[in-house]
C-alpha cells in the first residue's frame, strides 16, 4: 500500500508541477512589449524625410497608420483604393526605408458615431482595400513589416444585446474582419477604443469588455484613458490600470466586466499627449495629467503593449516625451 501510495502521490506531484509550468508559460505568452505610435494619414502627408528619419531612429517598434473617416474617401472600395491606399503605401515605404525592421499596422477607413451605419456593408470593401495594399507593396514588405490591421473605430456604436453581441453591426464587422485577418492574411488584429466618459461611461466600458474578453476578436486591445483631455475623468486612470493589471476589462472600481475571460486578447494602454507638453510647459495642467499617466502605467512597460497618441511636431514629440518614456 505504501509503495502504491508513493507512486500515486509522485504522479500527482508531477502533474501539479507540469500544470504550474504550463500556467507560467501561459502568463509569459500573454505578455507583449510593443512600443507603438499612432500616425494619422493627415500627419503622414506632412512629414519630411527628416521626420521619417526621426521615426526610424526612434524607440518606437510599431507604427499604426490611421485613416480619416470612411466618408473622406466616399465610403466606397474604389475610394479606399484610389484615394487612401496611395497615402498608406507611401507611409509604409518611407517607414521601411528609414527602419528596415519597422512593424506596421494598416488602419481601416474610420467608423464613428456619425457613420456607423456603413458597418453592415463594409466587410468586403475594407478587406479588399487591405489586400490591394498587400499586392502593391510586395511580398517582402508584407511578410517582414506588416504586423497587422488596426480597426479604426474607437467605440462600439449602436445597441448591444449582451446575450448576442454579434447582432450589433459594428461588432459583427470586427469579428468577420478578424477572421479574414487571422485566417487569410495570417496577421494580427488591433483595436484602440476609448474608456468611458460622457453621459453613459459604464456602457462604453461594458461594450469594450464584451468585445475584448468574451471572444478573441482582437489580439490587442489598447485602451485610451481620455483623462489627458478631460480632467473630470481622473478615475479612468484607475479603471484602465485595473484592466491592464488583471488583463480583463474592468470598471473604474476594479470589477471585471466579464468575470471569466474567454479570450486571449492582450490589453494595453494608450499614452495620450499633445503639443501642450512642449517645453517650457506653459500648460501645466496638461503636463500634470501626463505625468500622472507616467506614474500610473510605467510599471507595465516591457510586459504589456503601449501606444502613443500625439499631435504637433513629430520630432519634438519624439525627443520631448515619447522616446524618453519608451527608453
């Protein structure tokens, strides 16, 4: 009996250790040290070669190219290919010229509260626009430099049935495009929504939670705290902190939207900034709020992904706060 008991015990010790190893490996697999920057197509159109060189020499690893609203290109596949794609292709070529290892995210035409009605008819136009860019830049850049697709929609618009979230046209578009990005293109899928504010912040947060945590629609969900732009939502910093720390979207009090996460989505944070951070800091309130971001989120560097929103002059932004933070 003692011999059998010892064997029985040894077996479970081995199983326990193995499960512990797998658990550690799973946690490790869920980390990501991406250092992203958002680049709107409007900004890209203003960059000089010196600006592209500064981006190439920066501490940034990932470059997220963000188009304007779909209506800026006629909300048609033809418009996306003829008006938008050339700008995106030029940005890709410039980035690769100055950083051969650049990881680039191709943004979809923008969907917002003013045009979300197009979500139900945008799957093929969006996907065909992406594959058009794929064909134009060639196999080498597509394979080596395109990391994935950015879903250019900062919130879920329209009513959400939480027992059937795919009934919402925006979420259905995200889900269907996700399948094509992952299966056909073999690339990653990224979303950067804003955290709750306005008249119904809890619903905004809840919608992010259902998209991020119920199913693996996105590989990365990087949350905008919005506090930099609005001093009344300081509590968003806590909500975003809880979300990244738990790797589940949480409300401001730390309670998870979905208690048992069903996705493998990695959650990160967007650092928000603007030209108001330029020395000599004549907007101390903005500088103070930005410093709160640094204090709150710095511990996640090297473990979870970050993105930087900025405006103004790119070289000033890189030298003034983006490179120092990422370094």
